[in-house]
């Protein structure tokens, strides 16, 4: 079943049926003021922190209530509906609705009984409040007497948990006031005081463009007892009773009544934010100018489209284009900005950035905004401990140079992370390589950055310590020790257990640092790396290769995990893809390992993380057994590794396979059977249920997932073959053989590249020749200084 389509021109996803299998969400705002909104206007808002700055209430694990509700009432008949299909939920045979999720705005239009409505929701650029613009038009032939109600349900406490759970306290700390066309809510304040700036205890919900006829500041007075958001008593009656909150739940409900002649339009702008009386009046006043909202929407589009336009592709697959040009890219930015802090699944309680997740999230935006990426790389380097390891969780109030570490009880107590993980700092290598490759900023290697706990070093020095961290923590076979865990949170090999995934990461990190060392003319270190990398190569090859696959690891007690002989979990995805990505596997091993993946792990919805799922033979430490078979780490189709297998197949020149995996797991490819996937068809989720599940193909945990960045890298670097390094750009596409031509517009180190790839002979990898501005090149590599401002590149496959 299909619920919508991609409007590539507008960079919007258009939902044409509002009864989607789950609320399909969009993100508005910035780190200073965030908002999440569904296609039925459900969702919540927060200032800075999803957990501690919550201002609009949301009920987790319900559908998507409450939300930014706009009710419309025909005052002659008493009939009422909402500007989004829900919460009133009129019969879809007579109520027409469309939702356009765009880049940082959502527009919902409806038509019912001769009235069209358009509700536009956004957070203006660089502002910390949100705008709901309601336009109503009378498309009937008669005069209409109408009422509009705007409803915002404030939290009683900015702390999400206090608001939801500690009711004996939070029900008795708020009051509301009606002043100048707005409801003002105060928390823990006995009287309303005008202050300079907000102290975080005052919120407002006001409107411009109409006089408020009646209002409620009390939720129950608006909804009525034993009613729902679908039938509030105030809307049913046609007016609020001007009841303000004192000791219960507060809200902002603003009612206005007016008449519309045939063809006439009315615009009301509602604004919600955390501001005091005086400041909110000033904000509202600015919207008396009718052109402001259009100008602000244009600014938002210019900002976001400006970033996305740094990389645009045109291939024969419209789904691939929509994901790479708009939705995967926008998701990468959202994941980069919000980490795992606020969605319909994450309520924001984790107080910080996960090290590995964040360092990987950065990779998804480097080709679009290297400067933004650089800032976050600096931050993450400042969260590396002086022993070279990463802090598993980097607190939001991280204070570089003064932090405790997993060796301190205080850190463990504050974060819940008991020990170092084996992989955290190793993610820095590909991320920094990608950043320097995209920007050409080799000087970054010399920049001095503090460590989390004490001391400082150059970026190059930080990376050397990361290598040292792994070299100083080895298992009995001289592979890097598993420590608390590797990428797989559900796999405990034991502190001295050994993980092939981490071994491949370390091997790859050594190759990367060798290139950096050459740039830094550090010959002594190159010699050292050559020696230890050679030894690591021999160890991995002798211990971990088994016929047609790499094993997953060796437990502390010597037990091999992921052997062909195992009754369960005998085949694991990540060791195979990373054997290729790291450059360790030879051609034959790579071919065999990837073939085993296809044979044993591939499904119509992507590649399973491992198989068979644990049911009867889990070893102690195989925490994945907690999940139902074919779910999450227990044999589910974990989405993040899909990007790695796409990349690995591309690096082998297998364009058909790489695209097969893209197709299987890509949300856009499921658009026509969205009822199976359930999740938004325009964003990746954390995982998809696989073969053992009665709901094979159903995906979960929308938006905030490392999948955004790995799939982006798999497609941009892998399938499209954009492979920058320290000194230039290699162009090595691996595309499906039936793609006869693709074009790519890319900004590279400030220069524009118009790349055309011609594939008349139906190749899936490799190239015959390449031209830069009409001049035939020696190979498929472009040195930076051969570029002009505008460049035409032709690569013939
Ligand atoms: O790698 C982890 C990630 O850090 C958190 N989510 C699950 C992934 C796989 O275990």
C-alpha cells in the first residue's frame, strides 16, 4: 500500500493518506529549540534538551498524542474537524488531507465542507520558538461563520520524567494567565513577574491575526472529563470558558470566531515558546507583518537546500536520487544534531553523546558541510582520554581537560558505563580521513586539542594514542581485546576476549595513520606501523579465516564465536564487510566472504546481522538472546551494517550487488508497500525484523540511527565512487550494469564539479578513461590543484 510520494523538486515527502501505519515524523528547529511533528500534527517541543527542556507534552507509547492541534468549527452547524486528520479523525471519504514534510517545516492541508485549511509548522532559523500558521479559505458559495481553536499542552515541568511521573508534585506548581492575546504559563512562581529574558519557567502560546474570543489555560476545562483530544468540550460547545490553571494540568487554548465570505481567506499565526510576558509580546508583534512567515520559510529552505545542494546526483533510480539528494542527507544532519536525544522512541534521558555513534554520525555530513563536521570532530577528540580511549558517553556538559574517566567510580556512576569499549576511538580514523579528504585541511593534523581528563596533543598525536590504546590492550592471541564491548552492544567476549571487527578496525586505522605519518614526515612511526600492521595481518589471517568467512571473535576462555560449525550464529555480517573495507582480505577471500553473506544472510529486506538467531545455543555473553529471534542484534536486519556491506561490495567493484543491498534495505524502495515496513518510507530505522518474525520486513526506531551515515557513505563513497584522500579525489563508481549514465554535482574543496559517468557497455565497476575539462587524465584520480572554479568531468566505464 502506498501512502505518499517523493516530490524531488520541492525536496518534500508528500503524504496523501493520513492513516499511515505509524505516525510519520519530521524534525523542526535547531539544537537550541527542537520540535518533532507527525503527519497528524502529533509531537513535542523542547528547549535545548529533550529530557530537561520539554515544553510541549507528549505521551510515549501511545499513537502520537497530543500535538499541535488546530480545530476548526462551523458555528452554524456545530460540526468540527481538525486541520490535521487526527485528532478529530473525520471520515476520509469526505475529509481530504495532504501532509508535506519538508526540510525543517511541515505543511498540512485539508478540505472539508467547503473550507480549505493549511497549517504550516516551523521553527524560524536562529530562533527559539515555533510558528503554526493557519490559513483558512471559504471555498463554498455561502457566508460561513467559523471558529478556530489552537491547542498547546504545556508540560508542568521542563523535566520530562517529573512531568510524567512525579504528579504529587508537578500537578501543583503551575499557573496560567491570559494577557494580550496569549496564554502565559508559569512554573513554581506565585505571581507573574516581568523579567529580562526567560528564566526557563515561563512559556507562552499566543496568536496574531485574530482577536481571541475565549480561552482556557486549564487542560480539563478545554477537553472536558472523560473526553479525548478528538472531542474537546470547548470545541463542541463552540467556546472556551476562560478557565485558568491552578493546581492541575495547564494548557494554552485560544479560540477565535469570525465570518468568511465566499472566496475569503483568513490567516492566524500561533506562536509557542519559552519566553516571559514582555518578550513574548515582542515576538508576537513581529508577526503582525503578514510577509514575515513567507520570508522565514524561504530562509529555512535556502539554508537547508543550500547544504544539500553541495552534493546532488541524477541516476536512473528516482528512489536512490531522493534518498541521497534529500532524505538520507537530511536524516544525516538530524542525527548529527540530535544524536539519540529526541524522537517518538527516544525521550532524551541519556545525558550525552555516545562516542562511537557520534563519531560515525559525523561521516554522513562531511561531503555536505565539512566545516560543521570539523567542529564536532574537535569536540569528540576532546572527549578522548589521555590513554587514547574514548569516553563511552560524552556528557552534554562535557568539560574537556577536567573529566573523570571509566577508571573513576564517579564517571561510572554518572553515566552507567562501567568500562572502556574496544572500538570507540578507532572510529576517529575513517572520520578524520574523510574530513581531511573532503576539505583538504591537512593542517588539522597539527591542531592542538585537549584530552578529556588532562593534557593535550595535536590531532595526529591523539590518533597515535588511539592506536596505542588498542596495542596496549590485547588478548592472548595478540588481537585487540574486546574490553566491555565492540560495535555490538550485545556481544560480551570478555575483557580479554578478541573481536575480529575491532581487529579489522585497527588494521584499517593503521593504514590511515600511515598516510597521515607520511604527510607529517614521521618516518620512525611509519616503520613502527609497518611492523605491527604486518604482525596483526598475520594473526588475523591465521586465526580468523575459516574456509569462506571470517569468524566473529574469540572469547576470553578461548571459545571461537561465529564459526561455521556453530549451531547458531555461525555466520556474521560485519567481519565479512569489514575484512574488505579494512583492505585486509585478499581478492579471493573478499569474494568468498561476500558470497557467503549473500547466500546465508540476505533477505528481501536487507542483510541479517547474523544467522541463525540465538534460540538454544547462546553462550554466556551473547546478550542478543534477550531479543526475540530475527530482532535487533539477534539475527535481525540491523540497518547500520547495510551501509558497510554496500560499501564493501562497491569496493570490490560489484555494482549490481551493492545496489541490490541498497534496494533491499532502502526506505524509499518500500514506498509502495509501506504497510509492511510501517516506518516512514523516507528515513532509515535502527533495524528491520527478519525471517523468523511473523512480521518480516517491519522496521523500528525511526530517524535517530547511525544507519543514516553508514548508508550515505556506502552510497556516496561506494556506489557513486567519490573517494577523496589527502591530496585529491578518486572517482570510482560501482553502479548497477543497467545504469547507462549518471551525473553528479559536487562541491569539492570550494570548487564545483559536474561529473558525468558514461556506462554504455554495461559495466558494474572499473573505468576506461577519464577527462577533466576536456583533457584526458592518466587515471581516475584528480589532484586538487588541477581544478578550476567550475569543472566538467567525464568518466567512461
Ligand atoms: O553500535 C551500537 C550503537 O552504539 C547503539 N545501538 C546499537 C548498535 C549495535 O549494538
